[in-house]
C-alpha cells in the first residue's frame, strides 16, 4: 500500500514523497487505515518498525488550528519524547500545527509558555503530572491519546502516573497504544480505557541474511575490554553502540575507550537531559563513533547508520537482545551484533539462545594486546590525556 492511497491531507503525502517515502511499512499498513476510521488501536511492534508515523500522520490530519490541546502522546523517556516531537514537527509545520514537548531535566517555564498555544503535547508521565498539578495544562479538548512504548513505561514504574493522567482526558476520545510486548498490566489498561480496540501485531523478525551475530567466549574477565578495543579499532566500520548493564559501567567503559583514542560518549538515565542529547547528537553528526549505553538507548531512539552492536554485558532475555540488535541492519543494510561473553554472563546468554530465531555463532579469538582498564578513579582519564599531550609536544 502507498501513502498516496491514504485519505489524509495531500500536503502530508507530498512531504512524505519528498523524503522518499512511497510504500507503507507493515505496522503502518495495518494501523493507519484503522486509525483514520477513528478506531482505538493497540499496535504490538518492535523498535524501528515505523510506528511513530503510524499514529503521527492521522492525528495531524485531524487537528483543528487554535482549538487547544487535541492530542496527548505519552513516552517513557526524554529521548523518545524529543524524537517523537521532531516527527510531529517535521510534518506538522506544513499545516501550521504547533507541538510542544514536556519532560523533566530542563526548565518548566518555557514549556508553560509553549503549551498555551499548542495543539499537540508529547511528554513523559512525570512532567505531564507536574503540569497538571500546577494547572498549566488543560486536556479538556483532547481527542487523541497515545501511549507509546507502553511496556517500557510500566517497566519504569509509571503505571500509576499513566492512570492518573488518563483520568484528566475526556472519556470520548480515540486511544492508541503501541508496545513491543503486551503484559497483564497492559491488558488491564486496554480493558479499562480502550473501546473495542483493533489489535495489530507485527512479528519480531531478525533477518539473519543481513545481520551477522557472533559471540566471543572470554575466559578471563579482564580481557573483555581489551577485546572490545581491538574489535572497535580493527573490525568496525561506521557507528557502533556498546551496551552495558548499568549506568556506572557505561560511564567507565566510555571513559576507558577515550583513553584508548576511541571517540566514545555515554548515554543513560543518570545523565542530565542536556548531556544525553549531546551524546546522541554527537553520534548522529559523526563527532563520535561509539555510543556506550544502557538499555534506555535500545528502545525507540532513531539512530541511523549503526553498523555494529556490541553487547559488553549480556542482556537477561532474548527480547532485550532483539531490542538491542534492532538498532542495526535496518532499511535493507547489513549489520553485525557481537556479544562479549564471560563466565558471569552464561545464564543470561542461555536464555538469549533459547530463541530459535537467533543464530549466534561462536567466533574465533583474534590476536590482540592487553590494554589498561581503569575502574575506580575518575581522574585517570584526565591524567592519561595530559600524558598524551605532553608526549605529542615533545
């Protein structure tokens, strides 16, 4: 099905064609016609499936200028909030529609000013509640409610916040929900707040022809970082994401990679919003080659041209593994997913391998030299960089 066949504003269709979009992706083809008809929809789809356009386009088509906030989109993370907002802005500006994003970590005052003349609000639950309690936001005219990455919102403990926010929206509305998985809690939300919803599911799919998956069984924990450095320097072209289990580990690995002359930046939930966006923009603009991340970066973020995924720490389930590796081998391009396996990771890795869809082959060890890994001092990197500067001045 082509976008030109949809019953939506032709300005939107022309914009899509300008950007090279002709045919709908699977989740769009299944959801868009139902949303246009006014149906409540539950879409179960993986990261990178094109779901943002699936709800963005029909909402923009129905907005009435100057009629208050008519659409509320909830997202679990600040990064996804910014990303979804940018999609709305990209297509909304040709129609004169005003969109505001509301999330924590930045000043609330500019948001208050922008909300007053916006038709669409995209936000995280915590900051949306903050506005509701300040009475700086009014949802009485809301006709569209979207819960994006619903399972992630619930994993992050936002279920009560989501329920409270929904209570401020009119009963008569169209509700759209998108999630990679549908748990019992999500079914409760569906039964409580959606009316005769259309259930759409696109099966997760790993194209083993495009995505090479390998693992290295490392017997000595201290050799893991040295192998990562070797692979990044010798076997990696393009952009890479290195996934770690914790915020602290992400910072430490990123710092040590920089010590080895690799342009790396970290992103995780413990960073300020400004620093998180800096890290993302640095990768997108090719000022860094490696993003070291917790799983916050595995869900929803639009990072193009990623060629390699490194599992520095093994995820606990095959679902999490698929979320991670879904950042590469996209849009018909090839990619590689490399897992660095140590003794403590074996239980997690067995759970990942239990998914028959995944073909992860054992790789032979290359010859690589051991490099230093500093874990406990935040001053080691600064000292190392000073030593390098002194060396090059000689």
